[in-house]
């Protein structure tokens, strides 16, 4: 019974930490471009993520199996709650510490690291590292680059279309310093809100099943109720602790306007949603940051903060080993405690 409550607490803590670190990533461009206030962006992020989490029940079941640890270690270990507690607590602590240091890291990286750490304690070098690389690490390494390139290409294409229209009809170009008509601005802002909501939805769709898989070692848990519990914990974490990471993503990588934000959000939402449906373990964080950086590259903005970018890249590199150490140590301590 004690392990039952420990597992619930560990998974809720992981979901809470996920919300704190990830919640604002979908609406970072809205806040960064001053299209929406912090409170407005936070409300949109919370609602859209919650809807995505609930929808995961119907279209993201493959991720639940992937992140339960199946195939990495023998099923005999997965059927014991101690393993799931180690994974959830290891990933949750890593996410929570990153949030305290204002670093946007990946829940997926944290979970993979904790799975490897616990798996190593369970079976040592017999852990299937080949499957870890093929099923997790390779997709995680590729998707930020894909997001950057796709966003770069999309915004370049839209810019070319705009320039061609202006060359054919110079009267469409606004004099320097003059703002676009309010109606046009409203259209662009509305599209920006929708694209940001789509990213929040995609994040909930992608992250919730990964966390839910850890609770299903107890057959008493139903997927429906588990998803709801995780969605609520994610929402609470996001509402309370989103600001630090939100400021980092929104205003310290590069500045964005609404049109640029739409391009970054569209690529992020499409990549993450498609990956969730097919069970690919991509990171919303990596895709989102990669998309924002793609905008910074094509616009060649002089205000890109390369120190911040280096810090984010370093945090990505450290997430897996740190989560592996936390997960492995916690799992070992639980085994040691329960053996007496």
C-alpha cells in the first residue's frame, strides 16, 4: 500500500514539474511578440494543454507503451511499482530543478534518462542500449534540426510570396513607420492565437501518455482516470511555476513578431501532433526551441542571445545523465529500503 501512494505522489510530482517547465512553450511566441499578456498566454496554454491531455486517450496510446519501459528491461521489473517510482521521481526532480534555474528542458529527455538509470540498476549492462538509441535518442536528436529547417523554409517561402506581391503591386507596401490596418493585424493575431493553442494541444497530446504509462503497473488504474489526474497536475504546475521558463523562451532567445510566431508554431504543432499519433518519442521542448531558433537564423536578428542559446543546449545535454543518476539512485534506495 505504501508503494501505491508513493507511485501516485511521484507521478503527480512529475506531471506538476512537467507543467511548470513545459506549459508556456506553446505560447512563448505570443508573449514574446507582445500579442498577448502573460496571464492571457498562460490561460491559453493551460486550456489547450488540458484538452490535448484528454484527447491523448484516443490517439496516442502507442506512447503509453513506449514510456512504460517495455523492451528495455524484462517485464518482471516493470510489473513492480518500485521501478516506475524511480523513473517518475528521477525525471520529476530533474524537471523541477531545471525550472528553478529557468532552463527549458525536455520531459522526454528526463524520462529516457530516468528509464536508463533505473534499467541499469535493475539489470546492469544487459539493458538494451540499442533500443534506447533507436527508439529514443535518434528521434530526439533529429527533431530539433528538422524543426529549425522547416521553420526556416516556411518563413522564407512566406517572405518570398509577400515580396512578390509587393513587387507586382507597390501600393500594398506601407510607408516606413506606418502600422498595418487594424483589420489585417487582427487576422494575423487570431492566426497566431490559434497556432499557439495548437502547440499547447500537441504538447498535452505528446507528454501526458508518457507520464501515464508509469501508473499503469497497477492494474487498478484506468487510463481515463489516470490521464485526467495527470492533466490536472500538469495544469496546476503550469499555473504556478511557468513564468521563469516563459520569460526565457519568449524574450531571451530572439525577438519575434506575430507572423514569425505563426510560422514557428505551425511547424511545432504539426511535428509534435504527427509524432504523437504515430508513437514517436519527440520532445515538444526541442521542437519548439528549434522552431524559434530557425526564425532567428533567417531573420538574422542582432539581438539573439548566444549565451542563452549555449545554456539551453548545455541543459539538453545534461538532462539525460542527470535524470539517469537521480532515477537510478532513487530506485536503488527504494530497493534497499524494501529489502528490510
